[in-house]
């Protein structure tokens, strides 16, 4: 037997409009006691929201669609989706994702997402980058997560890469490290911005920021996990030269893992001889290294929560770029 709003209204002695307001967030005014009583009756009777009928009335389903730009392959996808889903569930919404990768273009994926009539659509990227949305879809996507829309027509939530690099470099300097080398991620926007923050902090400390050593982690022009690594050769050369570093900042935790191994090969102790710090806080790596790695945690979960709040806000927000801070995770490598 299918339970309707009328069944609940009859049991509660209220109107159907009041029941709808209590269960679906309508405009009907009522006391919290009445709202709770209606919800208890609905649960007792086994009422299940008819999403198709609700969609016909509202023009949308209680869903947030995510265009996932290779996001699902990222180790940080869980954090973005968890933040987004947690905030969405608080508003009785669910989250689903469609992957953008390979030969699929943005337009086809947007149209596929729109077929489900979601309440709102987000675009989330695997890594911090700039994305050009087709003109006709700039008003369809409500927020960009971990990426920036090229023309700034959509509110974008991005990590504050410059601020994070400045903070971790200053942390190394405050710990007494003066000769800091940076093995960075070439060809990535995050790497370019982190280099700016690194050099700013070095300059402010009077440590020749312009001349500070910044080296590419891989041989290719653009960093990837599969590119031939230069980390071992860099560390060997750094530690055999006349100006041995007392700290190495790494572009991410995977690079840091390689730096640990390379330092051990040349007989250097962490952190006594060389401090090591990094970005990302990929916990499976950072917490298991010996000693555990000090690193800057990306604000992925915070970006997911903020994205849901923006998408579900009653008033549209003006398009802007919001930079979210990293969190310093202090362990034992500094």
C-alpha cells in the first residue's frame, strides 16, 4: 500500500499543505512540535517521498550533479565528495557524478547531467587548474571546485597555493633552516603558485628568494606520477655539493617519499641533517613515512562543503574566486 500525504494529513489532523511543508521544506508555517509529530507519523506509516512527483512540481530533483574532471581517479576525490555530500544531505539532497575524461567533451557531459534534472550542478577537477566552459554552459554550472573558470564567470573554489607555500617555508625558516631547496611539480598551476609563495617567504627572511634552488621533480615538462623521476639525482647532487641543504620542500607527498629514500642512500638523517616538508597530506603516505611527514593538507573537504552551501543558497552569489587555506599538519620530519 502506498502512503500519501493525504494519509499523513488525516492521521495528524492537519492540511496536506502542512504535511508537505514539514516533510519537503515547503512554505507552510508550523511549530517545531507539529513538524516533528508529522515526521514521526510519516515514519510510522512508512511514507516514502515520490521523487518523480516532487520533480514535476518543483522542476528539479533533489540532486546535486557533479561533472568530475578525472576527479574519481584522484586520491582526494573522497574528501571533496564527502564534504559536498555531507552538506547536501543536511538539505535532503543527494550527490551524483558524471566523469569527464578521454574523448568526452564538457558539453556532452553537461547535457548528460542535466537529463537527471538536478537542483544544481558543480564542476570538480582532479587538480588545481583553469577550465574553459562553453559560453552556453557558464550559467548552468553553479560552482567550480578545485579549479577556476577561465573567464571568472562562475564562482570558483581553489586552494590558496601561494599562501600554503609561504606558510610551510616560513615554518621551516622558523625551525632554524636557512638553506632550503624546493623540488617542485613542473608544468602545473599549483607548482607555479607554490614557487611564488616559496620565494616570497625566502625573500622576506633575507635568504635570497630570487636565487633559491627550485628543481623539477620529473624529466618531462609537466609533472605526472608516471614521468621519469629526477628526485634521486637532484638529492645526490645537492648533498654532494658545497652548499648542502638543511631542508628540502617537496611538491607533493609522493615526491617526499622519494626524497626520504634518496637521503637515506647518501646517509643523511631526517630531520637531524635535513628537514623534509611537503604538500597534500596524502595520509597513507605522510603518516607511514619514518619519521612521519610534516605537510600542508589540501582543503578539499572544506571546498566540498562550501560548494554545497553555494549551490543550495536561496540567493545567487556573484561570481568570484575564493581561495581556501591549507592546514599545516606537523609531524616529525622538521
